[in-house]
C-alpha cells in the first residue's frame, strides 16, 4: 500500500469554501443594497414634497440610482448561481455599482437641498 493521497476531496472542499465565501459576500452586498434601496425610497418621499421643478430633477437622479441598484441586484442573482466566480472580482464590480448608486443618490440629494 503506497502513500497515495486523494486530491479530489481537497478540491471539493476548496470549492465548497469558495462557494461559502462567495455566498457571504453576496449576502453582505444584498444587505448593503437593501439599505441603499431604503435610502432611495426615503429621498423619493422628500422629492415628492419638493417644488415641481426640483421634483423632476430629483426624480430623474433617483431613477438612475434605483436602476443602478436593480442592476446590482441582478448581478448578485447571477453571482449566486456562479459559485466559481472570483470573489474579489465580484467585490470590485459591486463596489463600482455602489459608487454609481451613491453618485446618483447624492446628486438627487443636492437637487432637493438646493430646491
């Protein structure tokens, strides 16, 4: 009996760890998106109470932010099924999407504040 090692168990274990890490990242990102979605909803209420010209500009910016959020949710749904995806790559793309949401949200806030 030789000293052979079964590496298939190690590969399966590594894949399971990557899947678990990926799932944790996806869950954290989903929580962040949920928080942004709440903030967008709250700001939309403020925009509805603003003057008509301000409302149109703010609503446009909030629509951009909401679309970025929906795009991020969509990517997360895809990432959930693709457990082999590189977690760092997923994080980087998600951070870019959050940056886009934040910019649109801040633009809408600025419009309302000026209004």
